[in-house]
C-alpha cells in the first residue's frame, strides 16, 4: 500500500492548533519579547563558538568546517547588513555607530526587531 505525500499545504487552510505564530495578546506577525530574546541569543552563541575556536582550535574536521562557516556568517554577513541596519536605526533615532556595533554582534536579529518585543 502506498501513501501520497503532501509537501505543500493548502494555501487557504486554517492554522492548526499550536502551529501559528500570533498569540492573543500581540498583533499578527509581531514577535513577543521572549521570541526576540531567543532569536538574539543565536548570534551570541555563534560568537561564543568563534571565541572557543580561537582560544582552543578544534581538532575534529566537522567542528573546523562549522567554525569557518560561522566566521563567514558572523563577520561577513553581519558586516554586509550594516548599511541596512543604519538606515532602520536612523529612522528610529539610533546612532549609526550603535547600529554598526549591534549589527556586528546580533545581525539582522537586532535591526529587524527594533521596537518589537516591548509590549
């Protein structure tokens, strides 16, 4: 007996219990404070991984590969986001220097969630 595999949900289907992001106390699509903090912890963990890799280089090949991927993401991609972050920060009255530092530390999880999570 074979079963058909549904890879794409119906576009007009109702959200299933526990599977949608909006809660009763926040507008649709706006993350709450705990979600914002959880998202912002991801790049911090990446920076900690980099520090550990510099202090004590990894011997396992997969950890070395993960280290260099993290270098590219944490340094290169975060730096590439600075112009967009400065624009968003300027609209909210935040200095360009602070925007650059926070974007290098937290990336898009900082500037895309500015002002969200303060409910």
